[in-house]
């Protein structure tokens, strides 16, 4: 890979030129209106960061039954489409580019929000309890295994949300295949114990992710669809098992034949794992020669070094961007950075989503 820097331009594909290599990582905000639309302040939140080479939105649900967290927005209703269009218009008016991250949580969904039993690649329970600030202490529920027909339906849901994203003015979509959600649940043998065409050997476990990406490319075209992956099994009680690396390798090999915009590392801190032979980004680089977005608590100095060494083509920042809306300007001008504070995560008092409440069914733990 040629040497690059944070300030060199890059052609992402599909006629999309990024003026710099700085990406705003998807950061869950837990802010939405009562119908799960992005709230009014989302317009300024994203537009104020438009100097980035690329903005990627918070994880955005493709259907109501996938909700697993407080106040997360969707892109499956006309009202969602209209609200997101106000965001994309504002970003474009300030010269920016923005992808929406499409999200199916799989077994991490919860009946507390939707009234429905979560679904997954198989009926494998995530036993880690989780706290939902402002809601309750929730235990994950045992998911119901998707039928083969339902798997096709979930692929169609991704396609429909991609169509809405295009109508809403997004420049592209990022498929969320990381952090223990549905695509990762299909990839790993710990959570995929199927014996049909969607499970078993590494190639069949990779098939679901390939088909979701293909469906989104059918909508947006070449160079306008990215994929986020977590080779390190670190989130949501994902367990690494021998053979998982082969599933990721099979997925990336198949994607090389598709006009994918990029692959994006999904991890909080990009540290080394013995079973990966290095960091998640290093693992992805060995198996993916296309555009790679590195992520994982990098300093700007480390980001520059990785670009120069060809370890990635773009670098995404999360906490730094939350604390510094003008991050590119500050980095370019050598200005001090505001440190991240957890207080930035506290949501304002928006109208809460309509939850089923205590009468909602509780499925087997």
C-alpha cells in the first residue's frame, strides 16, 4: 500500500472522494424521539463534524423487533426516513459525506423493548447481565433460531433499510457485522450451530454476511457499502473457537469479488490477541487488501504511523470526535484536544420510546 497521511485524499469508490483520512466512528447516542427517529439535535451533532473525510452514524435499527438498548434510532418507517434526511441535508450543506450504519442486534434484542422474543443464528443464550441506565437491570433472553425463510427475510430487511437510506440522502451504508450482533452470531461456531446452508463449515457461516452486503450493494452500487467486523471475540459473550478465523477469512475472500467500499475494525481498544496473531486490524489487513478503516482507541500520532506503514487506508475516531466536534481542524492546526468525559453519554430528556413495560413477555433465560 502507498504511504499516506491523515490529510491525503482518497477515492472511496462509486465516485466518492474523501478529502482526508479521518473518519467519525459510529457512536451509540441513546437519543431518539418517541417513534425511534433521530432527534432534532442529531442534525447539528453530525453536521458540526462534517469536516471529517467520512461520517458514520450511530447504529441504526432495520426493524422494530431488533431493539435491545434504550432510545436507539431506526430506519424502517417513513418518519425515520424524513428525520434522517434532515441530517444528511445539513451534512451535505457543510461539504460532508455520511454513511448510515445498519444494525440487526440478533440475540441481543430484548422483549422489554419490542414485546418479541429475540432471534439469532441459533438458540444460544448470552448469559452476561447488562444494566440499562434509566430503565432496569435486564438479563438477556434465550433467542429463537431463525428459520431459513426468516434468514432471507432479514436480508430483505437490510435491503429495505438501504433503500430508505438512499432516499434519505445518505452517501452509503455500513453494515454492522461487529460487536456480537447478528452477522457475528452467524460467523462464530459458538453461536451458529446450524446444519443447514447458513451454518456448519466456515463458508456457510460466512454466507449470511455476504448476502447482506450483496443486498445493500444492489441498492447503493459499487463503492458505497462498507462492513464493520470484530475478529476479536470480545463483546456480548462471544467466544472464540478454532475455525472462527477461517470463517472471517472466507467472508473477506468472498467480499474481494464484490465492489465493497471498505472493511472497518470494530473494537474498543485494538490490542493483540494470540488467536488472531496480533490486533484485529492486523488480522483484517492480512486477509483484506482493499480499503481498511482502523479503529480502536488510537492516538492521532499512532493513526499517522499506521497510514504511513500501509496498515490501513483510513482511521476512525469515536471518543475524540464526541469531545471535539472540530477534530480535523484541531489536528491540522495542532490545537489542544478536549478530553473525553463520560458525561457526554448522558442523554437529554427526550420523549422516551414506547416500551411494553412489565407486562411484556419474559422468555427463557
